[in-house]
């Protein structure tokens, strides 16, 4: 975890400011393990293998499902699956998500899995990408995308994120909302993280519409 991004994060429970625990504030730029503490509610969050874990017990989804997804991603996608990569790549072309579009953009990918979507976004060189997943797949994503220093990885719930409101220019939530307890509530939460004029893409399995593309106004 890059120590600089702590200033851009908030406590998912109370939106308070976060700090790295004192014993780690020793001028290291990258932190592999330790704690993040909320200055307001004192909630502690672990950093595991360089990934901050913003999961609080009472907001976790069914643990079996979460673990199941992590295992599935790790078994199926130790690397980014070629078929899924191509599929997502085609979407980007279809929606004209070019390097020009991503210039200077702050991007969030929720339910990022092993990171295929984040990889395609990263190849277009945005200002930064935050990639979030509620399963161990996040560690696979981190490994797969280690070349991109502007991608930051988070273990956490897309319905209760450690991000500031009106922070992102672009959020991708394709085929993930149905994994949350209250998809509509999650969607509203994600919209609150978008800047005015920002974009959100999302879709649901089995929905008649394909990807829904929204511009916040
Ligand atoms: Zn807090």
C-alpha cells in the first residue's frame, strides 16, 4: 500500500479521517503489513500483503460466498483470462473509452476480481485506479497488475467503501451489483462517490439491457 493514498481515504463506518498506526509511520513509501486507524471512531483496519482490509464483521456478506468467489478467481484466473479480457476490451472500444477519455481521470473498479477490467483501464493511463474486491481475488489482481504503480488495491465491500464522496470521474460496476445484499442501495452509494459529470457503468446478469451507461448531473 502506497502511504500517500491514506489522505484520500475515509473510514467506511463513520467517514472519519484515517491514519497509519504510529509504529509504521517511518518514512516508508510502501507498507506491507500493519494497521490503519480511524481518528474519529477508532476502528482498526489491517493491512495484509500490502492491501488494506476495510471489512467490518457486521457488514460482511455471507462469508462462504465471499470466500467462494475468491477461490473461484484464484483457481480460474491465476492470470487474467484471455477470453474475459477480450470481452472487456471490446466493451471499451464500443463505448469509446480511449486514452483521451481516461486522461487525468480518477477511476474506481468494484468487484474487480483478478483485474481484467482494471488492466484495460490501466493501459489507457488514467491518473489513478482504485480496485476493490471483497474476496482474496484482490491479491491475484495485485499480482497481475504489479507493473502499474497508479493502481491501488482494497479488500472491501462495494456498499460501504473507504472512499470520499464526489471523488471519482469514472466507476465500473459491471456484473457485480447482484452480489450485494441491496443492489439499489449499493448503486446509490457508488453514485455518491462520483464527481458531478462523472460516469458509472453497470450491468446485472440476466438483465434484458446490456451495460447501462450513466452520466451524473
Ligand atoms: Zn470511523
